[in-house]
C-alpha cells in the first residue's frame, strides 16, 4: 500500500534543495523534433486544426513564432494576422504524454522525490541526491543533457531552497538555461525583478501594485507584512513571503505515477457564440461522451461534475455539482451537466455560447467498487461499455448517438463544430497527469 | 395591535415558524413572520411557498390587529429578553412595533401585512390520525433514505401510502430504500409524495397525536396548536414492492448495538465511499474496510449465520443509516448474492431497509 504521509519526508524544516524543470515550448518542440520541415520555423500547436478554421487558441508556439508576439493563449484568428506564414499542427496529446512519462522516468535517476506539476513541469527534491553529482548545478547539467540526448528536447532548470524560488529561478534563463539561487542569495536575488513576474501576481494584482508605485520585487520587499495583510488579507501574506522567496509548501511525490485529478473536454464555439441551445447541448453531449469514454478506459469514476460556459462578450462562469455516488455513465453525467446549464438558458440564448466545457473530478478508482442502483443503472453502464467495445474495434464513428447523427454535416457550415473532433479533444490535459 | 404574552411561549412559537421562513429573498416579504392578534390568541405564520407553518398561543389581546415582522430580528430579540411578559404594541401609521419587557424597549420596523401570502386553504379529502411517537419513529427510520439530489425531485420526498389496515412510508435515493409500516384503521386509501423537509419539521414538534390530511396538491399536519401545510411532489413514485427479493441464500442475525458499533468503528477507514466488506464464514461475521493511502480496519463479531457463506460490500453510511433505524434488540441481514439487494430488518416487524451492494471488481 502506498503511504500518503511519506511526502512528509521532503517537508520543509531543514534546508532543502528543490529543482524545477520546465520543458521549453514543449508541444511545439516535440512536433519540430518529429517533423523536420518544421524545424527553425514558426510553428503553432492548436486544438484541432482545420485550414479554414479560426476558432480556438494557440496552445503552444515555437520559439521562432514568439518574436511575432504569439504565445500560448493567443486566439488563432489573431495569430494568423500576426504571422501569416506560421505553420499549424494539431496537438497530439497521447504523444506529449508519452514524452512526459519518459521525462519522469529520467528524472527518477536524480531523485526519488518527484512531483509531476503539469504535463511539462516537474519538481524534484534533490536535497539528498545532489552531493552524488558534486553539486546541485552539476546534477542539473547531467539531467539537462540526458533529456537532450534521449529525447532530443531542451528544458530550463531552476534550483532553489523551495518550490517557489526554484520555479522563479527557471524563468531567469529561458530557454535552455540552468539557474541556481541559494538561500544565502535571498532576498537580494529577487529584488531587481519586475513585481509582475513574481509568482502569484496576476493581471489584477499587477494593476494594484502599479497603482501603489511598485514596479520591482525589491520595492515589495520593503512594504511591511502588516500593511500587505491589511490590504489583501491572506493574499497579502502570500505576496510578502513570495517577495522574500519564502515558501513552505511541501513537494508531493508521485510514487507509483500520479493519478489524474479530473477528466475534461471543452470546445470553443466562435467569438460570436451560438445562440441555438440545441446545438450547444449536442456539442456538450459530444464532449461528455469523450470525457466518459476516457474515464472508462482509464478505470475511473467521478463524483463532481463541473460545467464551464462562456457567454460571448459577457462572461465566463462555471458551476459544479457533486453526485451521491461516483459514476462513469455518460447519460447520468450528461443529465447533471444539463441540470447545471438550467437557469442560464435565457442568458445563453441572448448572448450566444462561445465556450462550453465539461470536467469530471473528485475521482475514484473503478476498482474500488461501484455502488449499484436500485433502479438498474447497471444496464446503462453495460450499454456504455458495449458502445466502447464497438468504437475500440471499428473506430469512433462506427457507432454514435442518434441525436448526433447528421449533426456534423448540418452544422459544419454554421458553426464549424465537428463532433468527432470535439470528442477526441483533450483540452484540459493539464488536469490529466502522466 | 396590542398584546401581552409570556416570553418563553413567544420564543418557542417563533422558533417553530422560523423553520418556514424563506432563506432566499426573491420575495422580500417572505423574510418576515406574519403575526395576528385575535380574541385571546396570538397566531404566528410563515411560509416560503413550499411549506407553511402556523402556530398560535394564548395571549392577552388588548387590541386586535396584524403585522409582519422581520423573522431574524424578532426571533433574536425575543430569545434574549428576560423571562417575563412581553408587550407588543404596533403603530399602524408609522409601520413600527414596540416590544417591551421589563426595562427593555425595542422599536422595530414592520412590513405590510396585506402583501403576505394567505395561509393555504385546507380541505380534507383523506385524513388519518396516529400517535405522534409512532409518526416520529417512522420519520426517523425512513427520512435519511430520501434523496438530497434535486435532479430527481420525486425521490426527495417520502411516499405515504394509506391502505385500509396500515400506513406505509417509503423513502429512497435509489441506492437504499426504507419501508415502514404502521398498523392503522383507515376509512379511505390514498397516497402522496411529501417533501422530506415537511416530515422532518412535523416530527420535531411535540404533541400527543398527529392528524394528517392529504388533498391532491397538499398535505396538512395538525399538531395541537400548530398546523403545517406542505405542497406535494407530483409524479409517479417508482414501484418499490417488486424490488424486495423473495428468497434469500444467507441470513445473518446479530445484536444490533454490537453490529452498529462495529460498523461505525470499521467505517472510519472507509474514506471516500470505499466499500465496507461483510464476510461470513463458519458462523462468524467479519467486517472490514480499506482505503488506499490511509490503511485498513477489521473486526469480527458474534452472529448467527444461516445458509451460504458470502462476501458482500456496502456503502458504510447507508448501512449505518439502516442500522440506526432498527429498534429491536437484533438486526437481521438477509442476502441473496453479492450483486443483489440485501434486506436489513429488526426482529420487530414493520421496518424493512433495502440496501444495494457495491460491486467489487
């Protein structure tokens, strides 16, 4: 049995040495490595690429595309204006995950305390292993070279006395950089940095700080913690600690490979949004099918369903509901998602839905048992499994819900929603750890 | 309006109607309590349009009248007044009420009584009367099984089924089903689905007998000086009678208190709804639970087992809820196989608790 409390091994108390690894332009680098024509050219990885399609955002931009002002999160229509010659490629998440698994495998040569932070970021506690390599920096060099040699990918590495400093250090020298900030160099090392680059300072905090005339972390360091706490509460304390490079958060190692936290799919429906809710509901059904199918194939059940909706030009909101018992049954999860949409329909009809996303969280392993239902939900579960088997054997389009039949063609012109594509999308990949 | 009432009585009555005050403020007037002084009675009434509670108490009425008081404030004020007579004097022109008790004086702004919805008309189509303690016990036994999930409204209520010889009360959340039968001679047969909240509130009020009347849209509970009116949940309650298995392969009889304490102890390690396993072999009953990352628990208790040995898993909370409903000395658990519903009952007749297992892979 795994022991939850072993993470305490790497808990603060004494001096720690933490390494943060961030892959450089991860998805784009993998594509450039695999397809040589993209090498040295601006390449944008998107969620489902169609030549005439302007929907969605750029998920990753190669370093060659960055001088044009394109970065992850730039809308595609804008990217097209900024760099008409850019190449586009549709993200292949299975491939990226495969690479991440390999990186995690390599990382275990350097520490047994590895936290998989996202698909392209790791934290390693190297307190007890760095002396084997001479110094933390030597360890980082070996780690960097091994990833370069074995996977042909480059990364940026930051080392510090805690997770916050390690992550910040990694930002100093990107791409292909190794930066070490020791506890002795703090807080002076942070002082010249722009305050906006401090971890935890978002768009709004940046504005607040600017209003106070604070541009650098050094200026922030000089503000009294009492003042910051009075002004921003808990966030003020976090900010004060961050400015001094203080962070006590433990590294949470993932012993036998971490499990996913949630499964989610989303679809952007265009800046103007779709006002026909029947169409939106069908897209939602497609997304739900995709989420549930992935949960079933990975043997998970979800207890909390979250629906996120964007209303064109108005706002984004998300609502969640927890079920009495965890499930992977498509119809049950879809019904919950529809219930969550209830009450927002008038607004959605008025403004149009520009984004719809569903995510299933609060997961438990299906092998921990499945609560049976008096009124025979078992049959629904059997139907889902039968459909999965048909799809596994004959492909995704071999069997689809009658309500989605012809949907693809009918709405292709109007909204460019492609159900098959939608249900295979993995837009909340970050939630899905390796 | 001018009235004089004992603080303790007034506070108690306010507490009763408070339960029907709306938490949502879509209709501001519903955040108030309607107070009416007529002849020698002070009547309080509140509703959130789902449930309405009216209660009255003897008081010295010097001038009759009606007002609506902000519920939270009046309850809080009266609760904190000294134990003595409380004088209520309203000023209709200024829409205020003066509350006086010994040295304290409060002046409270009131709401317009004409805006308050009328107390629902109560018409009897079918009514029955039972001992309040029987009613309370039945509610306690079934109410936990009602669903909290609003996505299937029908299951958030309890079915009351009145037959010639008995009354059946049923609640289910589709994972377990509690069925209580009370012997009672009734003149007519009918049934209704009552929101669990109304049953819960009715069971909290003390009195000797309770009279319940059912009409097509509402249920009315008469409890001495208090009347509760609840809307009914429309729709067809699922047919539950066919769900009970007729033949069993395994029967386990054990002391209810021992079983309940053992299940409670072991369930500490059934976190995140991980299954609680029940195992019988050669006359022994083993209960166990394990949560990855945390640990495991095992306990063996004395039990009489008949029939085949079995390993079956349940949600610990559902099992505990069922056991809490059992009043007799012994708990009887009847099982068919690990995938069929189990039946939990006591050696006293009248309560059956159907429990769906967890399928282990």
